[in-house]
C-alpha cells in the first residue's frame, strides 16, 4: 500500500512537474528570438522593423578540436584567439561567443569544420528613416528589449514570444545525434500603428532643424496634434541621434538626447497661456469682446508694480486688440476680474494640474501655487503666464480645448495594436471631457486669435489661402530658483483652419541667441509646417 501510494504521488500528483524537470535535464535549449512587431505610421509606412541575425554559442564538451574552433571563430568574428581558446578549455557548460552575426559569416564558420558550435536565430531592430522621431520612437537594447519611448511603453505587445530548439544531450551536455530534436515555434510581436503621419513628421522635423540652425537655440521641440481627437500627428526635438547607431558610450548624453522633454519638462508658458486666461474671462461672463482695458506700461497690484512687456504702454484697447498685442495689463485685469476661485477651477478643468495621460513614459504634471496661498499679485502674474509651470503637452492640450468647441482631449500616439494573427489587441484613444467652456466662447476665441496672426505678434505664421490663428509667447528661464538673465523660452501655438481647426501646433525654442520674441523666432516655423501640410 505504501509503494502504491508513492507511485500515485509520483505518477499522478507530481507527474507533470517531474516530467518537466526530467526534460530540462535531458535536453539543451537553443533560444530562437521572436521577431519584434513592426511600428507603422497612420498610413502604413514602416517606421521600425527587424532583420534576422544570429547568435553563436560554443559548448566546450562538444568541441573536439578546440584549436581549430577557436581559430575559426576568432578569425571570422574578429575576436581574441587566446581568450577564446581559454574559454573552450574551461569547465563552462556553454559560452555565448557573439551576438548579431550576419548569416554569411555564420555559413563561413560552419564550412570550416568546427565542432561544438551552435547557432540560434536572433533579431536586430532597424529604423528605415534613421534620425526620425528619435525621442518618441525610442530604441531597444542588444537583446531587442525596448529601453525608451514607444519601444519601452509598448514593449509587452511588441516583444512577441521566443521559440526554442530542444537538442537531446548526455550527462555532460554532449549532443545525442541519434535522438529527436524538437522545435518550438515563437510568436511574432504585435504590429503597432501610430497616429503619426510621416509626411507631417517630415514637415515638423525640417522646421525645427531650420529653427535651431537660424536661432542657434539650445534645443527646439514641436508638436502637431488633431485638436478634436488628441491624435498626435507629429512630434520631435532637435538635437537628436540616429536610432540605427545609438551613442551608448556616453550614458549621460544618451539620456539627455532620449528624454521626451515635451512631456517630461515643465516651463513657464508665458503669453501662450493667455489663450486660457482669455477663454476663462469670456466664459465667466465678466469679460466680453466689448471690454476695454488701459495700459500705461504697468499695473499696480497689492502695492507691487507689474510691468507690461511694452513698458511705454499700449494705451486704451479693446479685448480683441489687447489679445492681438499680447498686453499683460489686459490679462492681469481679466484674471483679477474672475477671481481666484473661478480661475483655479478653470485651471483644473483645463487639465493643467494633472498629467494628460499620453502614452509615453515619464510624463510630468503642471505646477501651481496652492489655491489657499494665492494673493492678487500672484493671480495677476498667472493671468499672463508667469508663476505657473506646465509641460508643452499640457499647454497644447489646454489650447486645443480653447479652440475645438470646449472639449478636453487625451493626447495619444497609438492608433491600434494588432497581433500577428490579425486580432485587434488595443484601440488607441482616450477620454474626452465635453464642454469645459461654452462652444460660443470657443468660437469667439478662434476669431480673436486669428487677429493675432493677421495684425498682431503672430504675423510670421501667416499662410496664403489658409486662415491661421494662434498666440505667441516669450518667457524668462529660471536657474536655481532665480531668473536666468538673457535666457528665454520662445513659443507659438497655432491652429488651422480657423473656421474648423484640423491641426494645432506648438513650437518651443529653448534659449535662442539674439532675437528671442516668440513672434520672431517661433511663429514663422509653425507657418512653415502649416504651409507644408496644406
């Protein structure tokens, strides 16, 4: 009875697990790296693919002529013969000789009569357009595992499942030729289709490269988005690097160039934030397009004199004229008119105190003074884009709500993910919060913002035959908690066509040399992008 009970325990209760353990002892496995899923643009253009390469292993116990094998491997793979020979004479059961070897080299090695050498197929990531969408795309490591960008964010979908060749072996690991070899097929990774459109991305990258060349800026970044859905049509930063030749030798530089600053870095938005202030003023009903404001170059608030950017003043202006001239005094008056509670409630509705939810790792959220601590002087500064910080992605999302009818969209880059057998695994998109401002307010703002491009500071963004609206911005930079003298961030948010916006674009020029006003160094390049698109 005891023997019978033990037999039941071994054969029935633990049979499966024991069989697995036995097979692990009887067979050596050679991995076959699964093909990584492709990344396509919105129109099916291949942006990231794979090519087959091979990994060469050596098993000393199966290597009967170690000198010949070491010589052949060292010669063909450009390795040190002495080190390789020493490894083949060691007690190591298996050594990885080299990864990512071309098929022709593998065939040459095998033709030289080597023994104890085993080959497994692996893959290498390739990017047909090299230095293109660098930060957003991201890159993989030598084992084809996503490290940054979309390659990292969607790695679980793109990676696939590895296959294996199981080779029978004896007690010391020598292959048994007369036994059966088993092949377990891998599964290719899923295909990721993005909302990015290559032709628009080309336009954006040409524009930011021209901008950096002409302004000698530290960096230039830009986004093009569908304001109605949140689909990112183009997104990039310069300088960048070739994804097929990742500079892994300098880790600090690599991390700096790989960071998606458009979602990870916050900055003081300056005058581009006036789009939000103006919309809140109109939506509150306390400000109308007939509202007039007087600017003598500064405004006294709580005993402090806050200057307008035009120190000699703008004089008496209507609401529309004040927006076109970007008069700080107008926007201070608007913010003070609606009050702290209403303004902060509006900031929350516009999503400035939360992450946008974009499908990229490392997103930051905006910074504001705590509502209970805000004084009138703080509120006045926030009204024209100071004393508040946000990411460029938060800014373009908020500005989209100003001009799209009052809806807060969720920015996203993934359009769909489809498995290798054609099954839809994921459909991109996100929540849209409706009517955070009235549709009539949004319509009025589109018309007012068109005057900025027609007669105001954004003239450089004009495109013949297309109605373009927008807002310029120029903000001082801070270093170690203090204003960095002579360092600015210049921005422009533009949208087109005004009557029914299909695209909204933001450009951020970090530390331009010489001229630094957003109307001069930023707006013309949004005009360049729109001209190319339309």
